[in-house]
C-alpha cells in the first residue's frame, strides 16, 4: 500500500482518517478501525487498552474505549456508528502491537457500518496529511 510521509509519520493511502487520529478501512458494509502512526507515536509505549465487546453499539464521535501508555491515557472516539462485530483480542493481550504495527496487526475493532453516509465525512489521506502538518507546527 502506498503512503504519504509527513515527517516521521506514515499515512497509508488505502485508508480513511479522523481528526482524532483513527484510521478506517472500509470493507463492504464493515469497517476495520485502529489508531494512526501519529497517535501511537504521541502515546509512546502502549501498556493497556480497553475496548468494547462484540455486539456493543458505537455512536460516531462518542468514546468507545481507552488506551493507556506510560505517558498518558486517552479516550478512543468512534469514527463511525455501528455494531461491533469483532474485537482484536491479540492487541488486548499484546498492546505493543499498536506501537509496532498500527496499520496491520495493531488494529482494534471491526464494526458493521450503521450509517454509510458517515464514511463520506472521513478524511482522505491527503486531508489527514495536511492535518498532521498543521499539528506538527
């Protein structure tokens, strides 16, 4: 997958993004969700993550979990509304995957998209890269 580089941060082109530093990969009527390279680098070493359960309902913009690092604890905000259909159990028991491979094995959830129109409101890779450039100043 090709990517945009913003300094040390990677922004893969095949994904969509939020201003809260989540990435979304739309797979039909489902969306795989994780936190971006920028987010994991700002957090530093992730030591704990709290995620919702399968069948929980997410509401776009509302908190659905917490990620904690040696540096800080941050709420996770839903990029889309939908029902959780899969939780990455591996990342719960091995939180270092978030730091090592945020766009691969470090994914967090898969949701069944409830409101497809919300996908159109996510940031394209180029828009997210611009956001990172502004935040890096």
